[in-house]
């Protein structure tokens, strides 16, 4: 095995070591008062119980997929094992992240009672653990399986076994991700929406008030949704993007496959180092309280050092001036072209962060307009929020379009893939910023419930407000990169078909008999099966989003009734003389979330298969493959808009409420505030359930299509 | 001029005669008490003033487009005049419809005070006038200009002059439509949302209470939005579909162009007869109060007789068994195939009506689920409504996909066009059902404001409830047909390019020099400019919808403040001792709506031009034409989903409120009712402003692209 592969493995292990070391540091911190520990224990117990149940259910679904893969690939173990590796590592990243998160929350509360800097450190460290685990495990999984298949089992890097193994590994990650995003999202937003409606609006008690029976469930939700769910999501985007880039490298550059397949791994490896470096710069300036500034300092350091590191890697591997390949239109490109694609990926990251902050930050027009519209009532608040959510799709779409065209002109399809890979290589740092959010959210809840003095709550609130922004920013990043990553998957789909057709129709060929006699597929928009595929693909995010929203609505409605019942049966709760039954709310939501996550998760898995077999029966192979291909683009196009509008809109509603709570338009308790709470409620399943779950959904559709192709090729 | 053309002209004139005769009948009816007349006069005055101002603004925009067309086509008057004809007739249909509607309202109130049957008759007659004017004027405009160009000026039917004239005529209709839908939609929903929020929710007075200063504006809005706006919308869809089918016929069947171009006109002509026949069957059964049943009776009669009539026309023109053409894949098709495509169009109409009723009717799960979710608060109501709105896109999309594939297999692209033409040929009847809505809505308002006894209001309420359903159903129909019609436009775009390329590259050719040396465009999804075009097209409905929603939000917010101000300055209003200043609210909204409609209307006109010139500068002609083509599909794909989800969701919210008002979940005044009012408020701009305006928007983008091609071809 080459030194280069060992170095990548080393980088993955370093990320895990960083995580373990930091976890040790966080867990050694003091946990505050008995009351704080008691609350934290309840949250831990609920989160653990939920995740156990979620992973058990996923394991059953996973076992079915495992067997189907085995059968579809005629008992070849490579895809099935790849799938298992992806699934297990994704699950592990989320699970360990959650384990740390539910222990860091109470320590953050304690640290926040000492100083803002201390609170920030603990919360950010907790986030960084999850972040490094995500990037480290993802990279390790990819490089290890690649090494096992090539070095261990002797497959050529560009062989179908390696390609199928990598795609199946992506499917494993995606499957966990869609389940975790949906299940966790339904749990957390069911608790949040239900708790807020009955607590804040009806009973008039503040958020996280211990008298609200849904409050522990709400805090559990932060961990299983925003922490474990998000970790699975980014793990998936990382794995899928790097794997798709490797696959594309193997198809496009058969002669130098090993080198082009190693390139994305190398980018991933160096960016783990730069992400770790960035974490050391997350510190408040002397006397400063600019938390966002401290976080951005870390992100900027990671970004700039990544720029240098990717440059060095590219120069080492390809040089800057020699022609190393050709674009699809026959133009030669150099190592420098690839490096510029990497730079483009970093620029896109920066722009999307900035655009998301514009649409979800309290300092800008969109959030202020939502806050202002709350003055005239619930209805206008929601209308304005929906309007902002729709408008917010325009700039990201334009950035993505410009990036696609620029990268393609620089280095063809592989240029696009390189840009996304570089974007995703920062995942360690980005997840760190995001996983910071649920920890501070919990920390505030614990401060409130354990009756700590107001100044502690003020500190955790300040941290929490920043957490809301970073959560929104991360989602914008995740969706932007997911859209680009999915395009790379689509490119892999079309190139795979070309590849099979060429091989099958070579004189005297006996391989890939399915593709014998087929000529090039053009996916022309003049072909009605392509239009049909686009529309069917386009409807998937809508149907999926609709089902997910209804699931949250149902879960929240059930929580509202449960809380009302408890208030009625135990009138002492409101006087503080009786204890609410927190566990009942947690158990109820666990059952609801697990039940509700299954059907929508099946949608992206089954749709490509159904479309393929239906069109095959009606109009034959070529139409079927065209329709499935178009469907992949359809799901990307509407998926991108649905996901961006939902996450941006949700963020805007959330911060419009915060803006009013900061004393604008009448402040807390005013009519405008009530309207803003309604908007926030609507935004919750938008931004934390349906929107982010569209991410893995888009990619599963694409990956299943790729595996279908591989199975057809035999 | 052939007898056939005279017969079509005769059918168009018959529709207008029917309208004039029925108008005379309606206007001769009694107008009730002085108070009723006074209110009706205020509504008339407001509507008239609004439309005058709207059409003045549109005239300015229209004059600019007229001049641009003249210049773009090197002073050829054919496109510019076509544009003017389309615009003027579309405006006339809406204007006359509104004139009748604002006079029929008070007569409906008076008739409803006598019996349900009488109220139904007057309201339906008023709707039928608008309906027949829409279909009649649209058909007359098309056939007359076609006759002038071919018979009068001697152009060959398949010549570019005729094609460009027809496309420009469509642009005229589309331009009026997008302005009317947006302007009228912003006016009506600004009044409705603002009035409801401050009246129903804050002051606790019922809808249409004369003490609410926004109440006249609300009734004006019904006429300028739901009547004039909708008439312009359906006029546009009719004209665009028939014109696109004619253009496609001329390109695909150069040898028999005259026959294939006449076919859609013939379908339109016979379906005017069947629509008129249908109107005579709209009557309540003896002792029955099933209003919806009476309306459906008319629709079913029209549908069944149209089936027969289209069969006869097709048989007469083509016979059933001879091969009359080939699909794009070379399969021969017969007259019977075309007839079956017509049948398919009628089946699609039936299915879409049924699906829309399922999603917006009070008898089914979706509306009931929204009503139920209102029990737990404003937030869950909105969440459930959004979920229903997203889910509601799935079945229509599948119906459209199946229709595309079936029609294409029957008779190629022209088969798809025939199916949509037949669908649209029922427009006379469909508009009659829809324009019925605002008349009954107004009638109820007049009954309330003039203090008639409760039983009159009950009768108008019963009519109004049915009007809500028919309005939703018509919108589903309009959008489904618009999506299919837009696909026909896209087909015309691709076929036009093929056509120009073939001519330009014939040996020794000097025509269409722009296309010299170009080879076939494939619009392949593997081309990054196609992906870029898809994404840019996809963002247009989102951006457009977002801007339209914000406009309504702003207008409504302004009305809320105006009403609050009046309540404060004139405390006598609420006691009934002072009169509110209705005119002020009307004037304010007029200004707001006109101002707000301009920018979003420019979006679909300018986008194809901007995309073309930007991509041209970056990557040349082929990339530019590919990107623009893909953009057309992008705008259709997301536009279809955005429009269907908005109109279905809005209808569901509206009827969920009605369902609660009928005594479910606590009935009027309950907390659930308040939540349902919020949902209804959100649904208003969804279903009556942004959603339906997406319709013409999709088509303008396509038509501008077609005209751009024509201008490039020189």
C-alpha cells in the first residue's frame, strides 16, 4: 500500500484522535448543581432511548437493503459490504456526536455561569468533536474500503468492483441520513412546535419553563435532530461527493484512474488538518462579546489555509502547467485548472454563507420585513415569511449556475466535482459551527429549568442566537453542496451509460449484454420520456416535503393534546407544586417519529425503480434509462428550490421572532410577538425537518439509479 | 375565403351574441332596495376606476412592447399588430366581464331573496357572459388574424409571417394576463387579507360588515381579481394553446399546413356550441338544493357533447382510418389517433377537476385535516395547509405525465397539442363556472351590508361556498392546461430551431444566416448550459411568487393600518353612527396594486433575453439557444409545482375555515376558527395572486423565447 494512502488514513485517524482528546477534555469539566445534573440526565436518557429505537429500526431497513444488494449483484459481497460500512460509520458519527452533545450541554451551562468565553469554549469544543468525527470517519471509511478493494483484494482502481463498492458505501450513508434527518426532525420539531404552541402561546409560560411537560422532549430533540441528524446529513454529503468524484475520475480518466481517484481523498485529508487548525482560532478577542466573529475567525483560518493546502496537493500531484486531461468539449486542462476549481468551491462556500446570513440574519431587510409584518397579524407574518423563503432561492441558484459553468469551462465535469469536493472538505469545521447550536440551546434550557440566575440565561441566550445563525448557514452550505454533488452523481450516471454502451458494442464484446445494440442516450428535452422523468423527479421533493410536514403537524398536535391533558389532570403543574410527566411526552414522540419516518424514506429509494420498470414495460430500455436520468435532474431542480426556500424561510421566521424579543415592534408578549411565534412554529418543520431531509433524498434517488445501472450491467 | 373559416367566425360571433343576449336579460332584472343600489354603485365605481387605471398602465407597457416588436422585426407590422389584437381583445374580455359582474351582483342578491334557483340563475348567467366572451373573442381574434394574413394578405399558412403573427398575438394576450392577474390579485387579496385581519380577527366583526372601511374594496377586488383577472388568464391560455397548436401544425406538416392549422380552430368552434348547450342544463332539480350538482350537470353535458362534436370534426377533416401523418419516431397516425388525443384532453380535464375537488372540498381528508389541525393553533393550521399544498402536486403531475406520454405515442407532438386544445376548448363553460364565484361573493356582501334578513345571506352563502370550489377547480384546470400548453410552446421552440437550421444549411441557401453552420441542438442534460438554463428557469416562478406574495403582504399591511386609523379617528364607526371612508381604502389599494404589478411582470419578459445575451457573450450561439430552451423547461417544471401547490393549498385553507364555520371543531368564534382564519389569510395570496399569475408567467417566458428566435432568424 502506498505512502499516500497511509497519509490519508493518518489524517482520518488524526481527526478521530482530536475528537477523543477534546471529548476527554469536555467530559472532565464540572457539571454544576444536582438539579442541573438531574435535568441533564433526563435529556441524556431520552436521547439515548430515542436513538436506540431509531437505529434499531434503521438496522432492519438496512438489513433488507443489504440482502437486496447481495441478490441484485449476484452474491457479490463488495456492494453489500460497502453499504454496511457507509451505514455503520454514518450511524457512529451521529451517535457519538449525540453522546458528547448531551453531556456537554450541562457543562456549557456551568461554564457560562463563569464567563462567556468559557461557555463558548465548551460548546464549540463539543461541536468540534462531532465535526471532526464526521469528516474523519467519512474519509476513513472511503479510503479504507478503497484500499481494501484495490490493495487488499487486488481490484484495479477503475474496475466496476471498486466503483460499485464506493457507490454502495454512499448509499449506506444516505440511507442513514434520510432516516436520521426525518426521524430526528419529526421528533425535535414535534416537541418544539407542540411545546411552544401550548406553552408559550396558550399557557403564556416562557420557553424551557420546567412546568411545560414537553420541555425535556424539546431538549432531547435538539440533540437527536440538530446534532445527530445533522451529523448524518453532512457525513452523507461528504461521502457521496467524494465517492462520486472518485467514480467520475475512474470513468473519465481510465488511464490515470488511480491518480484522479486519489485526488479527492487527498483534498479531504489536508482539509482535516486545516479544519483542526481553524478550531484553535475560535476565541473571543480581549473584552469582545462578538461570538459570531470568533466563530468566523476559525472558519476564515480554515478557508485560507485550505486554499494553500489544496494548492500544494494539486501542484504535487499534477504540477500546474502540464496538460493532464481534456474537458468533454476537448479543451485541455492543467493542474492549475483543477486548483482554480478548488478555489471556486471555497468561493461558493463563502458566497452561500453570506447569502444565507443575509436572508436569515436580524441585521438585514428580509428578517426585518418579517418582523415588521408581524405587527399586522399572524397571517401577514406567514405571508411575508413565505415570500422571503421563495425569494431566498434566487441568489444561491445563480451562484450555483455560475459555479457549474465556470468549473466546467475550467476542467469539464471533473472540474465541477473538484469544486464540490473542496467545498465539502471543510465539513469538519462547518459541522463544528453547527453542532455548537444544539449544545447552547440545551445549555439555555438547563439554565432555565434549574432556576439559575438570569445572567447565566443571558449568556446562553447570546450563544444560542449565534447558534441559530450558524445552523441556518450550515444548512445553506449543505444544500448548495448537495445540489452540486447530485449533479456530479448525474454526470456519473450519464458517463456510466456511455461507458457500458461503448464496452457492450465493441466488436466481439460479450460484456454488459443489456446495453448491446444501444446507441448514445442524449437525454434530449424534446424526448417526452425525458419531460415525463423531469416532472416525476420534480414532484418527489414536493410529495416528500408534504409528507414530512404532515408528520410534524401530527406529532405536534399529539404533543399539544398531551400537554393540555397533563395541565388539566394535574392543576398543580402550573403552580409548581406538581411535577409534569416528562417521560410520557418523550416516549410518545419517539413512537410517532419512528413510525412517521419510514414511508417518506422509501420514496427516493423506490421511485427510480418504479419509474424504470414502468417505462421499460411501456416503451423499452432506452426510454426507461432516459426517463430515470431526467428524473434525477428533476429531483435536483425542484429539490434545490424546495430545500433552500424551506431552510432560509425557517431561519428568517426564527430570527424575526428573536428580533422582536430583542425589543422591536413591541417586544415579548406583544401581539406582534405572538404572530412571530406562529411564524417561527411554521418555520420549524420547514427548516429542521422537511428542508434538510430533502438533501439526502435527492442523493438517494441518484445513487439508487447508479446502482440500478450497475445491476443491469451485471 | 373558405366556408370553413366563415363557420369558425360564425361560432365566435355566436358566443358574443349569446353574451350580449344574456347580458341584456340579466341587466333587465330588478336591483332591490336603494341601500342595495347604493352599495352596488360604490363597488361599480371602485372597480371601474381600478380597471381604468390598470389598463392605462398596461397600455403604456403595451406601447413599448409594440415598438420593440416593430424594431425587432424590421418594421414588419404583422407581429406588432398581432400583439395589439391579442392585447386589446384580452382586455376587452376582462373589462366587459367585469362590467356585467358588478351589475349582476346586486341583481343576484335581489333574486336570492326570492329563491335559490333564481339566485343561481342570475349568478350563473353573469358567469356565462364572461365565459362566452372569453372563448368567443379568443377564437375570433385568432381566426380573423389568420384569415387576414392568409386570405387577405395572401401569405401561405405555413409562412413565417403567419407564424410570427400568431405568436405575437399570444404575447399580447399573455402580457395583459400577467398584469391583470398580478394587479387584480394584489388588489383583491390586499383588501381581503387586510380587511379580514383587522375586521374579523381584531375588531371581531363579521366579513362584509359595513363598519369595516375595507369592505367595499374587498368587493371591488372580487370583480377586478377573480372576474377580470381570471378572464384574462383563461383568454390567454386559450389563445396561446390554440396558436401554439397552429404553429406546430405549420412546422410539422408543411405540406398540409392549412388543414392542420385549421383543426384547432375547428375544435374551438364546435366546443363553443357545446358550451352554450351546456349552459341550458345548469338548473336545480325539483326541490333540490344541490348547486354543485346543477353546475356539474352543465359541465358534463358540455363534455359529452364535445366528445361527439370533436369526433365529427375530426372524421370530417381527416377520416378515421387513413394515415395522415407521422409521429417524431416515424410511427404513422390517423384521424382516429387525433380524436383519441382529444378524448384524452377531456379525460385529463375530468381528472384534474376531480383531484382539485378532492384537495379543496370539505368532504375529503385534506381539508378536514387542515380544519382538525386548527384546533391546536395557528401554527399547526399553517403547517398542515402547507403540507397539503405540497402533496396536492403529485396526482396532477402524474396525470400530466401520463397524458404527455399517451398523446405522444398516439400522434406525436401534435397529439399533445391536440389534447390541450380540446381541454382548452371547454374554456367557455369553465370560465362560466368560475366567474359565477365573484358574483355570488359580491351578492353576499351586498346582502350583509344592506342589512337584508339572514335567510338571504344564507342563500348567497350557499352559492358562495360552491363558488369557492368552482374557483379552485378552474384554477387547477387552468394550470394543468397551462403546463401542457407551455410544453407545446417548447416543442414549437425546438422545432423552429430545427426548421431554421435545415433551411439555413441547405446547399446554396441564403436565408436565416444566423443559423448557418449550426448543427442540430440536442438540449442534452449532459450539457452544463442546459443544466444552467434549467436552474435559472426553475428559479423564476420562485422569485416571481416571492415578489407577488410580498406585494400582497405590503398592500394588506397598509390596509390594516388604514382601517385601524379610521377606527381610531372615527370611534363612531364601530357604533354605527359614523360612516367609514370606503373610497380612501379603494384608492390606496389601486395605487399599491398598480405600482406592485410592474416589476414582477417584467421578469418573464426580460429573463429569456438576459439569459440569451449573457450566455451568448460567454459561450456562443449554440450554448445560448440551449440555455434558453432549457430555461423554458425549467420554468415549466417548477412553475407547475409552485402554481398547483399554491392554488390547491389556498383552496384547502379557505374551505377548512368554511368547514369550521359550519359548526365543526368549535365553529365560528372558537380558537380553531381564529387559526383557520389565519390559514385562509395565508392562502389568499397563494391561490388568488401568486399561484394563478405563475400561469401566464410560464407562457410569456416561452413566447418571448419564440419571438427572439423569429427575430434572430430575420
